[in-house]
C-alpha cells in the first residue's frame, strides 16, 4: 500500500501537464511590470531545478534529454501565458494598474513566510543587502532613445531574460524602465516579427548565459545567494505595493474606493497562494 502511494505521488510529480501549468503562471508574471518570473519559480519550488536544467544541457549531462523536455514544457507554458493574457492585461493595466499590482502583492505576501524560513541566514546578510541595492538600481534606469533598433532589442531581451530568472527582478518592469514595454506588448498582440525575433534571440542568449552564471554562484556561495534571492523577493514587494500605483488626483470618496479595491484584490492574491501550492513540485 505504501509503495502504491509513493508511486502515485511520484507520478503526480512527473505529470507532463505540471510544467506547462507552472510555465503558464510564470508567463503571466512576466507580463506584469513589477512581478518577477523568477519569484514565481521560487514560489513554485522549481527555481533551482530550472537553473540546473540549463546547466546540465550545456554540459551535455546524461540527463540532458529529460531536462530539455522539462524546459520545453515549461517554455510552452510561459509562451501560452504571455500570449493568452497580453492584450487583456494591457487593457486592465491601462485602466486600473493598482488592482493588478494588489493582486500580485497579495500573492507574494502569502509566500513570504515560507521564503524567509527557507533562505534567511546571517551569512546571507550581504546578499540580502545586495539584492535590495540591485532593485533600487534597476528602478532608476532611464529609458532608451532608440528602442526599435535590432541591436538594442537583442540587448534588451538579454537583460530582461536575466531579470526574469532572478527572483524579485521583473523582466517587464525592466522593459518598462528602458522605455520599450508598451512597444513590446503591442508587438506581442500584433505578432510583429520584426520586433519579436531580435527580442527573442536576446532572451534566449540571456537565459543560457544567465542561468549558467546563477548556477555557478548558487553552488559556490549558497548562503549569500539565498540572501540575495530573499532580498530581491522581499524588496520587490515595494515595487508591487498597490498604493504606489493609485492614480494621482483622486480625492475624497474615490480615493477610499480605490484603496478598497486594492485591499480586495490583495486578499484574492493572498488566497490564490493555495492554488499555486497545488502547482508546486
């Protein structure tokens, strides 16, 4: 009986649809400025597994085919998540950005105790401070003057990919800071290949090189990297803090309505953590 239960649990962990669902959630995260795909990887319990998969493939490890299959399913889910909600999220964020941020703020807040328990360590204090400093620097990046140039799109894609891998750093927020987010979302909705191909090439380059560097650092400095991850995730909650995104000029009753809407969506995000736990490995 015990063996049968272990077998069923093992089968559930290796169910092919699970990486697709996980990728779909990461894809959703990558479309929202301020929310990190890397944070979702950590929350879903597959951050280290994903980073390790890239490295094993590059090293042509014996298990590379199994890792490649996992990444393909995950990538398919990410693509599905981005394409399915790109237009919807663009409209939603245009009219009420604060509620979008509140939803994901609640989601990250619900996972915070578990992440603190997993990554907190005095030895990781330097990494924690470094994570906060990196977030501050990324939030103050200026916009690019030529966002449509091919070389610029390749570089932007690579930077966004590394940001997607690192918890707390939002690839979409990076695109927004560089002044190309509206153009990219428009290109996704219209399937503009002149924008998407060089951007996609940059993303692939960033994922390969970035994952290798992150894995090396995780192996050599686990405590410091744990602190870095924790600093990026918790620091990223300031970026998501919904009251920062309430439209200016609202006064009196309308301001209280906006705050109430944010509280409701934050509660929904907090409650949805139960669903995310079901998608974990």
